[in-house]
C-alpha cells in the first residue's frame, strides 16, 4: 500500500499542467530525434542541458527523461522503414525491415509501438516497487561477474545471426577487433590506429551502425537496378487477434528482460535488445520464423529496449551511479539543480523521485497515443520516389554522423563501413553479430583486466565468485549443448553442410 500511496503522490506532481507540457515536449522531441539518423538522445540532451538552468527542477528532469525514452521509439521507425538504426535499435533491422519488404510496415510499426508501451509499463512497475532494493543489486556485481555476463552475451550470437553459426562467430570476432581500435584506457597506448590521428579515440558506434546498415542497404538497392516505385497500396495497421496473441508473450518477455538488464551498469537498451531477441529465438512458438520478418522479432526487442531505458534510472537515483552516457548527462542535470542522487534521494526529495517515476508512465501513454496514429504519416515517406529519397537519407546520415564529434573524418569512416557493409551483404554475412561484438568487446576486456588486477593474476576469481561461477557454468552448458547438436547434425544422413543457427 505504501507504493500505491507513493505513486498517487507522484502522479499529483506529474499531472500538473506544467509537467504535462514538459513531458509531452520531451516525448515529441525524442521521437523526432530518433527519426534522424545518427543524432540520438545523447547529442540532443547535451545540446539542451544548458536550458535546465531556466526550467523548474521537476519539469527539466521530466523533459530530459522524455527525450531519452521517446527517442527509443523514434529509433524503431527509421530502423524498420529504412534499415537505418541507432545503437538501441540494431536488432529492429532484422525482422522489422524484412516485414517492410513484405509490405507489412504498418503492422511492424504498430507492433513496435504497442510492445514499447508494454515493456515501459512493466519497467515502471519494477521501478516503483523495487527501486530502493534493486538499486543495491549493482553493488553485488564485481568485475569478474560483469566479465561472465559479457561471455553470456557472446554465446547469444548463435541466436542473433540469421546465417550460419560459424559466420556469426567470425563476424562477432571482427566486431571485437574493431572495438580495440583507439587508446588503451590503462596504458594510454594507441592500438590499431595505423598512425591516423582521428582513430586515436576509436571508431564510433554511430559510424558503424549507419554504414553497415543504412548506407549498405542504400547501395544494395541502387545496385539492384530496379526502379522502386512509390508506395501507393493500402496500409494495414491493426493486427488480427491471432497476430496480437503472438505479440503479447514476446512483449512480456522482452519487458521482463529489459527491466533486469537496465538495472545493471553496462547493460541498458543496447544489450537488452540482443538478449530479448536471443531468448525469443529460443523459446518462441514461432522461433523458426524469426529472422525472416516475424512479428515476435519486432515485439520482444522493442519491449526490452523501452524497459531498459526506464530501469536504467534505478542505479542513477538509488545509488548515484550512471550506467551509460545518457545517464551521466542526467546525473549532470541533477547536480545542476543542486540534487545529489543516491540512497537518500527518496527520503530527501520524494516529490522529485516519485514525480519522475509517474511521469514515465504518462510519457508512455503520450508515446502510444501520439505515435501509433502517426504510423500512417511515417509511411508517407514511401510515397516519395526512391531517386529523391535516397539522397535525402544519405544527407541525414552525414549530418547525424558529423554531429557526434563535429568531425569530417567520421563521415569518411561511415562511408568506408558502408562499403564494408555492402560487401557483407554480397557475401551473405549478417552485420548484427558484428555490432554485438563491437559493443561487448571493450566491456569484456575492461572487466577482465580489472578482475586479474584484483586477483593478482589468478583466474580463480572467475570461478570462486558465486555470480560469475554460475554464469560461466551456464556458458559451458550452452557450448556443450551446441557441440552435441552440431555432431548429431553432422552424423545425420543427408544433413546439410551448413549448420543453421
């Protein structure tokens, strides 16, 4: 009953006219930001952070939070319709874009919108009931535990890839190697930079994502030499009851997965989408269709993404630790307003804490009401001839890439990865495992080195800690199970030469 009382207290602050306006503004700006390739919530919040000086504390934080989780939905529109993702919607390109090619774009966007609402609602329930307790979960995880969790992420590559397992592992390894480019954080030594100054800070995830997915897809379409006519068909938006029953289980699973991973530093929406997709590909009733334009492939990752975006506020507000770059900017916004997030925040500023939690559900409703009816307008982009559309897409890709670091070199890097991504398509190699390796590789290296420093070079730390030992045991069981399945497949008469994931 205390939680219900606290939520009622929070809604009394979130539902004021002023805070409703700031929440709506954040959701609208966030959605528009998500539509623009490469821009993302990080750059937008950075630009708008100085405005918080002149905005009331509650309204400023509600607006910045709305930009963050509003951008998560906007990302899905560009990923599904044009295969141009941000980091938080890389997996949406797999089944979402395949549904677009099948003429089911309206259904895919509706699924993403409804699943995001479900995932966000689950996360808000978790945030309301368990924030004071779950904030302490992050303290239980040490470097060895995070290292083991990254290993679990790597074994998910067999579910993420749409090709053979061997090709998926090879692409994942390439991603890990790309993640090593730049300056070593421990020794300060430049690695794999080829004496090029603009590679000292490494390769940006925006450049790889836009290149391997967006520009590569445009190049593929142009190379097809087929005249792409504007879309004039009927838009099928609402799912049938049978389709909705397929959406619901995946959305609930994704919401639960995203709610948990959003709590852990280093988790967040990017990791949550891969995890939800991998689990759906294993336990879904329609798992054999995932990867070919299946509605579950859109629902699960969309729910996980939105859920993780909201529960990532738990470590920030409960223990004062930001789990990603966007949360670091939110921490700066708190400090600008003279508030120090931490264990005493709920007691010291209950109106701010519960008002922000309640505003997340209000923002969830805003996103559902505003964006689902607007699906038809998002699809109007297909009425533009492709000869006019693709230069516009390339222009926004360049603008988005440049806006990250204000560097022309980033545009050249994006173009290079566009060519690389196109070659991957010609060779029938999936780029999604590459992105997984690029994201997890540096995190794995950092936590691996920290673990060995703490244990003075002993590898026993990975097996003696309960969390890391359990996770590594799960990895071992999974690898053994995959090897047994591979051997059985090879011994089967007439078995295909390529092992499908």
